[in-house]
C-alpha cells in the first residue's frame, strides 16, 4: 500500500465493516468476536488518525479534545 492513503483508508473501512459483521453474527465464536474487536478498534483508530490529518491538511486545525 505504501503511501496510497486513499487505498489505506478503503482497507480500514472494509476491515471495520467486516469486523462489525462478525460482532453482530449470532453464530460467531468467542474467539472470532475477540479478533473482530481487535480489528474494529485498530481500523477505527486508523480512520480517526486519518481524519485528523485530513483536517490539518485542509487548514481546519486539530479537533477539540473530548
């Protein structure tokens, strides 16, 4: 993927969606749910960091701390 930020973001969105699907599946094992949580959190952290960088690139500054 290298520096292709668009592709990296698309992969993160896909990983997050797939993880959510597993977490909502009634037949998912506890092991599958544990891994899905890891993927969900990792993907969301990446997307949050990407959004912050995109805001800075547009000159909007950093979002307010919550």
